């Protein structure tokens, strides 16, 4: 069982260095993964938990190397199945903080089914989706999030596939915590990751990340100075949807399933609520940039819902209390027979 942090009146003193493993970090120079790794290593000491209470689970891909670089428990699993492994860990060891690290190819192609059902069940794991709109480890094939027309090693004359929207997928799976950040904004990403770490239930965070070798500039309109101010809207709970530079502020009104960009002082601006359980509003928010509006960054949804591991624990305890916990009795009941030689 995981070890609880000891209360000594001062608290557990850990630093980023305590969470750095002795492994050489092997990503391409300039890769956005470095920024995410640094962000996580800075965050974990603030959570007041010992290293042995953390588990990082990766699938296959560049992002999946993450567990090697964390001085915690970790698993490098198989393609797309990281949520399944994480589910088993969390259900059997509910006191652990379990993190899934996956790329857009790993999570949304072969791993799509496992991702959906982890969110649907509301298992208390943190899922970080590194989205660079490309397969990096296998040298530049198009991924489920690549744009129509993307020219890659596997689509030299341009992709004809429509891209998958990760946030919209999470909304459809009724995930209880949904957020988005970019690798270039360390301060904002830290705030999002901190909220995800403290959420009870599935926390899904899409992190827009740059692949400098095979898809450089995939998110340039949302990361580059002079462009991001015009194209990014930071979500703040209880505040109107506004964006743009100080001398040209605009607002957003979501109504009739449409996005209207209006003046920032418009009386009908939509006010963001992270506890809004209505799927229609969050879905519109998740597709805002596709509907002619800015790209929302921050927490889309953060609602309270009993996590799967707690409910299954309560169910097992109740069955045992009622005398219904015998596996032998279950296996020998009903239509059974004895084989005789």
C-alpha cells in the first residue's frame, strides 16, 4: 500500500530535483515535451505527497517515455492501453495518484476505446494528452488530430481525414474534469495541472505541444507573440468570455449553437461556469475555434461526481457485509457440472 505523507508540523519537503530520475531525457532539442516534464516535476512537490504515492503510465510514442524521467513508480505499457493499466492500478490502490501520459496518436487511434471508457467511468486518474497533430516516434505520419490537407510521410499529397477534437470527445464521454493548455505558457499550464491533480475523478488535459522536427508550428497562431493575443481566450470561472489585446478587447456570446464574436462590453456575453453539467454549452465551447471564434484555454468543466474506485470499494464492502463476498460460492452456483473421466 502507498505510504501517507507524515505530518510533522512543517510538511513534506520535496523539490523538483527529487522527482527527476537518473535517466538522460531523450527528446529532440526544442520538443515541447521538455516544458511539460518540467511543469509536472515542479508541481508534484506542492501536493504534499511522497514520491512513492505517484505512478506514471505511458503507452507508445515520444510522450510515453515520460515515466522513465520521473523518480516515481511508473509503467511503460503497450500502444493505446495506458488508461486500462491505470484503471487497474487505481482500483486496486485507490490512495495512489495515477497519471496517464499519452500522445494524440497513442490515445486517439488504437487507444480511443480505452480513453473513452476511462472518462466515462470517472476513474480517479489524470490523463495528459500531448497533442502535436503528428506521429513523431514513427517519423512523421499523420495522426487523428492532423488537419485536412496535412502533407506527411503517409499522406504526401495531403490528408483527406477530418481531424478528431479531443475536448469534444471528452465532453461526449461526460468526463468530469476537462481542460486545455499549451506547452509554451508555463504559468497557465501549471495552474491547469494543479487543478487536475486535485480533482477527484477523471481529469483530462489536452496539452498543445510542438513537434519541432515533423510538424513545427502546428499551434503557432496560439503560441506566438502578436498572434496568440488575437486568437486565445483564457477561461475563468464566473467571468465573461473575453479575449484580445487591451486596446482591442472582444467578447463571445454562445447561443443557438452558434459562436458570435461581439464587443467586450456587450450585455449578453456568455459567462463561463466550470460546474455547468449541460453538455451542450461545453460542447459549443470545445468547438469555438472551429466556429469562427478564439481558441479556449483553461478549465472547461470541473464537476463533482463519485469516482469509480470509491464506488467499487463501497460495493465490495457492502457485499462482504451481507455475506455475498464468497467467490467459491459464486463459481459453484447456477448451471455448473462436474467433469468425470
